[in-house]
């Protein structure tokens, strides 16, 4: 978005107003209180960083067909789906539903030439774990990963949480290259990564 790419953030997990506010905080570098105190400055900063290039679209819970409709009509460069596990898809077991949702997102990306970032929960295996692997996806530790070209895991334990830290790991990279992991400090008020520490 900062470089002019247009995107749609499909939201079926959180309130869309909350998601919009997080985007405004991130792209302005200002927290909620600072935005309220100086909305004009927040608007200037967020616009300079591409807020106008991201649209938040509510889904409840939404289907792959609805997402495909928006992609066909609006022709975005990228989409973010939060969360694919909440999409309504017809399949047998829960594991099959999750795999089908991931497959549908992959097909949309391939057919329409759009970058698809699918968000899903980590499973119980990721509890208090900093470096996640592709088997840590909730409910579908083979089906969802099989459909992804790249998987980024966000690890967390109690110590990291108390220090406003997160640990990112490249759990899968289909295009090659080495896997990596890195600890980051975050600013909860602006939803920004502040610095890498390792």
C-alpha cells in the first residue's frame, strides 16, 4: 500500500471498525489517543503511507465466492483474509473444510493474479512456542500448509508477551531459500514492529 499497490482486507474475525483503526494507527504511527487529539496530522501521515490503497471489507462469515466477486470486480493487487478458518465452505470434516478454504484462496490468487495473504490460528502445539513450523496450523497441519507458498509463524510465550515481543519464523518457503526466525519488539499502540533483536 505504501508503494501504491491496492488491496482489500477481508475481515470475518474482528469488528471492521477495529481493523480500520489498527490500520490507521499503523500507517500514521500514532496510537488511538494521539489520533483523537490530532486527526489532521494522523490523516496526513496515513495518506503518505497509503491508507487510501487499503479497503476493509466485512464478511460474516463469508465464502470464497464472495471474495472472488470482489477480486473480479475491484481487481486489487493483494488481499488479506482474516481468517480463512471462518469462511463457509462445503466439505466433510473440519480438516477438509480448512483445506478447501486454503485451496480456494490459492485458486483465486492463481486465476486472478492477486497476492493472497491468508490468516489462520496456530494450534495447541504452538502454545508457549517461539519458533513455529507448518505443522502448528490449527486443525489442518497438512492441508492448509500444502496450499501455501510461504508460511510465517508468529510465536509467543509469557516472557515475550510481557516484554512486547513476538518471534517470527519462516516455516515454509516453496520458492526456496533458507528458513529463518527473528525476535521483534512491537508497539501495541500502533501495531508496528519496532526493531529486530536477534
